[in-house]
C-alpha cells in the first residue's frame, strides 16, 4: 500500500512560486526574487480563494483583473500564470526569464503573454491604471447589469505608494467609491536603498483612510489572516487597501528581510539554504504534480464560472449590445463624420480647433455609444464634453463623462485602464503643456499599444496672456519623440474632424490632438479623402514651385498668407499642411517626395525646431520658437517672436534668391 500523501497546503502552493522565482532569477543572473518570495503567500490565498479567471480564455470580459503594480516582482506573475496553466507560459518561458524573445520580459509586458493585464515597472503606474480598470468595470456594470460583475486586485509595493501618482489614483478611487478595487500593499518596509525609514514616515493606512478607503491589514505569511482581510475588503463598499505585513525574500534564511534580496540573485548557497528551510526538495524548475493539481483547481473553478457566465450572456437581452461595446467598432462614425464635414465646408466656420474638436465630439458621442471621456478640470477650456454625456458620479456610473479633477497623471493612467478593460474607447483632456504631467502614462499607452486619445488644447504661444508657464514650446517635439504615438496638430475644423476619425479608428496606437485656443479659418475646400491621415499633403499647389511652405495647425494660416505675399511678387509658393509627422513618415517614399518637392522649404510652427529634420533639409529655413514664450495677447506674441507671414515670406525670398 502506498503511504498516504500529505494534502497540499497553501504554504506548499506558495513555495512553488518561491522556488520558481529563485530559480529563474538565478538562471537569468538578473531579476528581483525578494518581492515574489515575500508576497507568495498573499498571492496564493488571493488566487486560490478569491480571483476568478479562466486561462482557457484570457479575454473573458467578466474575469477578475489582477495587476502586479510592483512590476519588478515579475517572476510572481510568471510563476502564477505558469501554475494556473496559461498555454503560453510553459516552464521553458520561466527558464528563459529576461532573455531575448521570451515572453517573460524583465517587467510584465501587456500583450507579451496572456494574463498580463497591464504593463508595469514604472512604480505607481499599476495602481493608477487599476483605478481605470475598476472604473470601467463599474461603468460597464451600469450599462450591462448581470453581465459585468468583477473585481480588480492589485499588488503594490512601498515604491508604488511613495510615487506621487498613487495620491491622484487613491483620491480619485476614494471619491468615486470604487469598491471593487482591492490593493494589497506589500508592506515589507524595504526598498532598494534599505529600510523605508530612510525616506518616509507616512502612515499609509491613515492616508488611504483619508481618501475614503477601507483599510485593513494582515500577516502576509498567515493564509487565514490574509483571507480574513480580503473577505473584509470585499464586504466593504469602499475601495480597500490591505497592509500585508510581509518579509521580503521570505524563506531565504540568511537574506530575508533585507534589501539584499530586492534585486539580485540569491546565489547558489542561499538557494540551497532556502530549499532546506522551506522543505522544497525538487530540482530547479520542477513542481510536484500534487502542487500542480492544487493550482489547476483554481483554474477549474474559473472555468466553471466562465461557463455559467456564457450561459447568462446567451440568455441576456443585452447580448448584442454587450458584444458591440466589446468590439467597439468605429464603423458608424464614418457616415456621421462625412455629413459633419460636408456641413463644415458649407458653413466655413472660423473656430479654434479646440472648438472644432467639440463639434466633432458631438458627432462621435452620437455615433459611438461606447466612447467615454473626461478632462482634468478643464472641461470648459478643453471643450471635451458632448452635450449628451452625463457625468460619472459616485454610485452612478451610467454616465459617459469623467471629471478627473486636477489629476493629469492619474487621468492618463486611468485612461489606460479603461481602454485595457475593454468595452470602451476613451479620451481625456488637459492643456498641452501639461502633457508633461501625463507623460509616464502616455509612454506606457504607446508601449502597450492602447488606442486612447489625448485632447490637449492651448497648444502654443497662441494661447496668449497666460504666459510661458502655459505655452508649450518643446512639448510637441518631446511628444513626437515617443514611439507609437500619433501626434496630430490640425489646422482647421475639417482636419480636426479627420483627426478624430484617425483617433477612433486606431487599434494599437494612442493619438494626441494638439488643438488651438485661438480661432482659425477653414482652409480646406474638400473633405472627400481623409488627407490628415496622410500626415502631410499639398494644401495649395502652384504650377512650378519656387518654394514650399510647410506648416502645422495654427501656422497654416500664416503659410497661406505668406504664399499670397510671395505670389504678388512672382514667387510661386506651394503650401503643405503637415498635421502629423508620424503618419507622414509612414507614407510611401514617392508620396512623401511628391508632397515635399525639390524646391527650397520653409517650415513654420510656433514651437522649437527639433524634429523638423523629418521634412527640412540642410539649408532650408524654419520659422518658430527658440526659447520660452511670454505673457501678452497672442497677436503681439506672434509678432514679437517673428512667427509672421512677413517673416515666412522673407525666409522664402532669401532661399529662392528672388
Ligand atoms: C518610477 C520608478 N522609479 C524607480 C524605479 C526603480 N525601482 C524599482 S523597484 C524600486 C524599489 C521599490 O521598492 P518596493 O516597492 O518597496 O519594492 P520591494 O523592494 O519591497 O520589492 C525602485 C526604486 C522604478 N521601477 N520606477
Ligand atoms: Mg518594499
């Protein structure tokens, strides 16, 4: 008779995570074993008893979301996803941790592997993105009751809570009462430099309580303590922070509790000591079948839940509407926008592009019910609210407009979460100069490939009297530097409508609209083809070019006026509108050559020249800014900084020698 096998405990399940984390970091000779080892027990209880997901369908819309905000602990999520049985996370992925081509990147990357909901690593982004996930869950639940009913769980470290964005995110979540958000704080009192006492004295629980959160605590190495705390968090209607008192590197007898285990391999001797200490007898990258079977039960529970949900969906009168929101198909926008653009051509409105954006948004909101937006307290300036959009409020999530408050960074991260959740397309507004306050989240949107839209108004010295603190000069160049971000600076109401169509048809690239405060004339005379989508196009052609004037946004008006001056002098100037350098760069070479021509070129943009080498050559001229702006009315600023039709004409004369 075989000896009875010892039943597998949650401690055993957690030790599998610890062993895999130690072994993968050791093999890679790089990585962070301390966090996965310290939080292995918490993660085990969380997944074993609470989280519902099904690795057989990682896109199941009603799955619980798990965000590893402390992204340096990536081996925690890779080990979990391996043990849960995701098909794309076999043991070979763990043994090639951090190597070229492996899905097990240094930090968890959305889209590299199933079950990674959010790219994390820049501390604080995960918790702030999770606020967007939890908000989207409530908004979707309000629209489709009975079909959407899930939780967002976050594991965050001391670093995530020290980052400023955690304040914006915590405040917003507390205000909105996002009770399905549960943050498990790895309260290990250690960061890279050593004890957290080196750099912080904050009572984090009091801080989150002040935001209106439920706060709890647990012993991170006692499964019942963890389970009790999570159950209490679930029972409370507020968002929850659970301080999980943990020991970093738990299990490594000589190194645990010290910053030495944060981000370096334990070494062969300490791994051997940890194996002995934990009673883990298996070889590296080997998990006993009994422990695998225990983890498989977690996935089996999720599979049952998903099967039930599919039955509910099949019987739901909302099935078609739910699936349409999931697909977020922008097709209905095209005819509505065509009618809008035809009306623009007839009416020829002279409006700021921020106003043109508002006009386009009315069309968007009418055509695409899954679009939700907001602004960081600048709704009346950004003009981001369509009339039909009701505000989202605590306890009333049926609205489509989010008052983000003065929290640009939190907004940009929440937008990522809303987009990643699915069921919505989303946008958010602020002044362009405050793109810098959003930048880490914009960068992650671009890296993850989430098609959010930034509505950034007051895009140059043209905003006038608010002065240089508010006048972007280097901002557009710095945004053009972000890979996989489409920056659009439309020149009139037609280009602005086209820009919105580009944004909403984008599938894996975020879009940033740089919009004017000041009024601009309608320069387009037809709207058959979306010319903005080409990035740059010939707005005014001449028989034989002496010079090509290339401008963006509000400076198109200047380019056209300069061309008129030159024409009167017998100098033939073509005008190229260049709303997006990225889209232009993606055009075939022969198109780009035809648009830019061979004649001398003058670039005009009320911003610094950096980046204009995309369209200007050695010897071409640039009319723009060389430093910060000033506080004065816009026309006086343009004259003062020499961004005028006269200056453009003079530059053209010099280049052509005429
Ligand atoms: C925005 C940002 N700043 C700095 C880092 C580098 N960094 C990675 S982990 C870490 C310390 C984090 O401490 P904690 O969250 O307590 O993690 P633990 O050491 O407990 O695993 C730092 C500074 C980062 N990843 N992101
Ligand atoms: Mg820590």
